[in-house]
C-alpha cells in the first residue's frame, strides 16, 4: 500500500511539474505567432483587403441579433486610408488623406469633410473616442498592434490549425478581463490575418464581432489611390455632426 501511495504521489508531482511548462510553451507560441503577424502588417507601407463582418447586438428584450456587412480597406502608411462598408443599415465610405477626414453616407446621399491632421493611428483614436466609430479591426492596423492588443491579456493559447475560406491557418486565442478574442493567421512568410473574432464578457448574451479577410494585397499590387472623396452628383454636403447613420448599429429613435 505504501508503495502504491508513493507512486501516486510521484505521479501527482510529475503532473504538477509538467503541466505549467506545457501551458507556458503554449502561451509563448500563441504570442509569437501573433507578434509575427503584427510585425509583418506594420512593415507594409501599402495594404488593400476585402472583408466580411458580423456584429452582434443585444436588444432591450435580450434577443441577440447579428448584423452582416461587407467592405474594402486600402491604406498607405502613415496617414492615408479608405474604407467602404455596405450592410443592411449603412452604405458608407470613409477617406483620410492625412489632412482631412471625409465621410460619405451613400444611403443618406450626404457627405461631410473636416480638417484633421495626423496618422492613421491618430485617426483611429479620434474616431473611437470622439465619434464612437470603429474602423474594421482597427487595432490590427496600428503600427503598435502587438503592444496595444496584448496590454491586458491574461491568458494565451495556441489552438493548432483552423480552416478559413478553404485555407489552413494558425489559430490562437487570448483572454482579457473584459473580452475573449481569437485570430486565425496565414502560415509562412506572409502571415496575414485570415479571421478575427472578439467576444464581450461584459454584456448579456456575450455578443461578438467577427471579421473575415480575403484578397490581401501589399506594395506594388495595391491599386493606386489619391485618397480623395468623390461623392455622387447631387449628394448634399453637411456638417459632420449632422451625418448620422454611418455606423452599422441602428441609431436610437429620435437620433436618425
């Protein structure tokens, strides 16, 4: 009996020694894969990609509804970007040339321009904190994406391979106090993000945002763009504060 107890105790000790090492290695692998991806994106001076996105909202009676949209993104670092997004609620084009931000609500037949100097990173912060708008997968576009997104991570896992649009991708997952997020990354020397999902842990029914990318282009493969807004004939120019309905989330009654 003593021998069996000794063997059992030894087994528990061995497991206790092995498991943290394995978890630590998994944590390191996930972070390394994500850092390689963010470093690669940050090094690209010109980027173009298409995307399909799904945003969950939770209604007042706790029904979770998904809003789907598709769009394109073109960027020339450090200070030029064009984003289009078409969904069931909004048909939007946003253009920034480092000096002016222009927004065009095609479904509203209205556009606005406002002086704003800075980089794409500064634009992201201005839209987020002053207008309450998010560019698609905005943090991934930052030159400091790794530091920004890993700042509050409490757990990281490398989950092996996953298939996105028929292509095998490395699947990693991260946790923070407020959200869980996952990313699928193309293997090899061009580790583009294939899919990104973030799930809130602070809202009932845990709504999520999911974006799937396709057709990545970089460098000379990116179509030329002057990053100037060209609204349709007859579109009305308004003050940017009047340009409601740019977001994919429905505006509350009385604010449309």
